[in-house]
C-alpha cells in the first residue's frame, strides 16, 4: 500500500518515522507492506530535518493523492483539510485522519461521497484508545445505550494539577510547556474538543454526525481551586465528562463531581477513558493516553492497516503506464523506462506497460510503403505498421528483465485485444484480460503493444493515429485500474503549444470534456477516442513527463465549477475547407451531403450554410487534411447538385477550450476583439459549451495563438 502523508507536524512526523523505521516489522506482523509514497507540508524545512528524499515530496495535494492508495491527513484545521479529504475521496482514495473537528462538521458530506468505507478516524477521538474499532467491529451488533468518558487529555491534566493545589493559570502554563495544550487552548478548555469527539462517536453509532451545535457544552475555564477543594471535602473529584445517552437522545460536555467508585475516578493526568454501556454485554471501559504524538500516530498506523483491507477492494493496485514513441526511441531511454517501472514495483504497484513504436518508426514504415505502392492495401499496411510496436515491447521487456524483474512482451493479438475489421482505424470491441491478470498474479510486468489489435479471425489491425493512448485506457478499464499514466516528452497538458507560445504552462487538472475538445481541435497530447472512453468508464488519466518527476496533468471528471474558465488555446493547421457552390435550396440536400461523407468515411468538423440567394445556397465544411484523399468529389457534386466544389487548404482552426464558455458573451467578444486587433479575419465560427473555434488564415496562426493566450492570461494558470 502506498501511503501519502499530508502534514509533518508532531503527529505526521511520528507517523512517517514509524512507517520508515518499523515498516518491515509492520509487514511481518500484519502481512501488509506499507510504503510512504509522497509527503507534503507547509514548513519545507521539515523535509531536510526528517531526511525525506526529494522524490517523495509532493508538489501539491493532487500530486500526493494521485501517487497514494491511502492518504493520511494530519494538517489539522478545516479548510485545507476538507479540500484534501474531499478530493481524495472523489479520486477513490482511502483517507485516514485524526481531525475530530473535520469529521464532526463534514463527516456526513464525506461518507456520502463513497459507496464503500473509505474514511478512517480512530485517532480523532481517543488518541491511542481504540474506541471506534470497538464500536465498528466488536460491538457492531450490540445496542449502544450510553457512552461516557474523559475525552480531553489537556483539561484532565489541568484539573489533576489543580487537585494538587495549583491554580488554573499555573496548571495551564505547565500543560503548554509540556506540549499537552496549544498556545491557544480555547477548544480544549471550553469543552469544544470533547464535544467534537462526542459528535464523532454519535456518527459512528448512528451514521449521522450532528456537529456540536446540539451538544450542551461547558468547559473548565471558570473552575478555581475552591471548587476542587469543596469536591475533595465531600470525597469527590471534579472531571470534565462527555456523555451521550442514546436512549434519551441527549449529549453534553460539562464538569462533573464523581465518586470514588466511579471507573473514571483514577483517570488522571493526560489519560483518557471511555465507558460504553451495551444491551448485550454490559459495560466496557477503555483507558489510555489520549494526547501526544505517539498514541495518536499509533492509532493512525492501526487505521492504515484496517483501511488497507478496504483499499484493496477499491483497487487491485494495477496502474497502466503508457510510453510514447519519443520515450523509447533509444536504448538509453528504454533503460530509463525500465528504472521508472522498477520504482513502481517497489512502491507496491502492479504496473502494466503499454508502448508505442520507437521514435519515428511508424513514419518510416509509412514512407517505406509509399516507395512500394502509392495506394497500399489496408490489411498489408496494418501488418507492416504493427511491427513497430512489436520491436518496442520486446526491447522494453528485456530492459525490465535486466533489472531483476519478471516481464513478458505481448502483441495486441496476444493480449487478446479484439477489434472490428476497419483497417488503419479499427475500433476495439473487447478485451479478454484473463491472460494479463494471470501474468500479474505471478509477479510479471506485462508489456503490451499499443496501437494494435486483431479481429475475431486473427487479422492484425491498427487503431489510428494516437491509438496507443486508446490501448492504455481500455486496458485500465479491463483490469479494474483506477489510473492510467500517459508518459510523454512534455510536463503535461499545456495552456498552449509550448513550441508556439513561450509562456505556455502545464495545467494541473482538466476535465474529460475539455480534453476531448483539445484533442479534437489539434492538441496531440491524448487521442480524443481515448479521452471519450476514459470519460465513459470513469478512468482517471495522468499525463506526465517520461524524463522528469513533474506532477503532470490529471484528466478526470474535474472539480465542479460554474463560472466560465478558459483553460487553453490550441490550433490545427492540418484542416481543409470544402465549399459547395450554388447548392439547390430545398429539403433533403444537406442530408444527402452528410450521408455521402459518411459512406466515404470522411469526418467533418465545422459546417456552415450561407444565407439564401435566390434558389441556391453555399455550403462549406472543414475536414482533416488526411481525409481529403478519401473524398470523392465527383460523387459529392452529383448528389449535392452543386454547381462547383472548391477546396481551400491555406487555413487553420484556432480554438479556446474551457468550462461554460458560452455562458457569457464576454468570452467570445474577447476572442473576436483580440483577433481583430491583430488584423486577423475570421472565416468560420463554431461553438459548444466547452469550446469556441474560428477558422483563420494559416499564416496568422502563431500570431493569433500568442495573442489569445495573452488576452485570457493563460500564463497565470496554477
């Protein structure tokens, strides 16, 4: 299990030290290997102080979450902690926290966001006292009548010192000097801390966390020595007691005088004690240190081990790692890939590797085919192109084996990736994952050829440009993986093509819808079909740099936002415009045009029809340049009854992509005004909720992209 720790204060540092120093002992006793995969803290000096390697330091919460199976929250407070926990649960991670205020106030929100148990908080109530596991496991079928106890070590210490004759202010000062009380002890001494814990216990019992507004709360700040002396004279002690009476449905925190026969009588100092009264087994009492780093950290470690059982149900720790052609275009880079895979294996992950052909191998094979035939047969072309990936997978498997791991290369056919028979642009119709699963269970690292599959008759097929991305996300679905990592030679998805815009920046996260639009509008980071499949089956995709530890871009359903946001600007100069002149203006013509294009397997993008001029219209649409050879203009002209068909190639499409772009006219206005200021004429316009596209002169693309990037301040993306 990969453990990510957020917060390296007293408790977080102790958790890190225990996992680091006692990891082997924990694994030996529990049978579960727990490895710290990422850490993050506001105080950066802690990294050096604790000797934490730089590759374990997360750039931000998302980086920590993505690279962890279990997220440990020890940052405290509510705002940042709430964001961390919520996003962790949304990304199907298991969370362990000691934050009683967070669970008390937002526990209902968290538990409603996950279909199975994903949130553990033993340390939030009793420190080292296992009260929650007692209620959730051993007493699960018991009727809990009442919970009563000393739930705050700080106030218990202060009252214990005051019983020895010390005044309140002096006792509080000592508690602060010993680290039992915060510099601001308000939450403890006013009873709020104990009230939060009662709210948490109520939630464990009833499934609903009530918060503290319904809990009658009174602290100890008004108690003086005379109150304790008066109690002692009567043979009693004064303690801050929290009580939940489930039968009467009341809860309170208040100072109470208890007698010598009370089980809480001898609980002094920083100790806590909790008494549970049940209908079947009578009363239980748990007692131990309720404050301090080690008791709290011990409870967190216990929760990690409990949580690991549930985390395994959510994911079998399989991660798909897809490497593009530039990542494997030399022997040295292939060795680097093998070392990256080895790190994954050592972290407890089971990687499945998907590889593209080396460098420009596919382009070379295309050129070679052209030397033989101007119109090569589709079947033979796929047979030829598939050899590029087979070369890559064999070399990558060898490199992994050299590092002492078991690995095996698998072609698309051997990996049982079945497709239809549409050569050069086949669609995957199914995957039989049994073979790959068997190799994984036997400790192998499978290396699968991307971009290819086979028909049910055994014919080799290819999946079209960028098809290795599709192979990777489809394998993620078939193997039940939560994450597909796509390794490129860039740091992620950029706000613009960095080759065009010098100030372009990687985007931390983006939605599937936005990525689909970016892919369709010319961005070559991820195949649009792969993005569509990932959206359909809830596969998270992480685009990373194969040559650095940059966090990358997370592509998923995304954070819900309502305000319009422009994320990126992209361009595509590989389009052409087809214009049908003087088309008869009558019903059915447009349908005939689109049907003809469908028969010829030509995909259109933007389409417009001019205003009626007499009995005729002009119709225009854009297609990808590679589809022009498939367009049979004579057939199209006949069926559309157009007077003439012309093709314009010196054009390019520029698009802005983001969230709710059509929700306000100001975004489109800024786009059009910026182009006008640069003297750039707009030929065609198309828009959707997440995209606004324009067609312009191809010679103006670089100027336009830079101007739009600046106009929307995309260089300031964080």
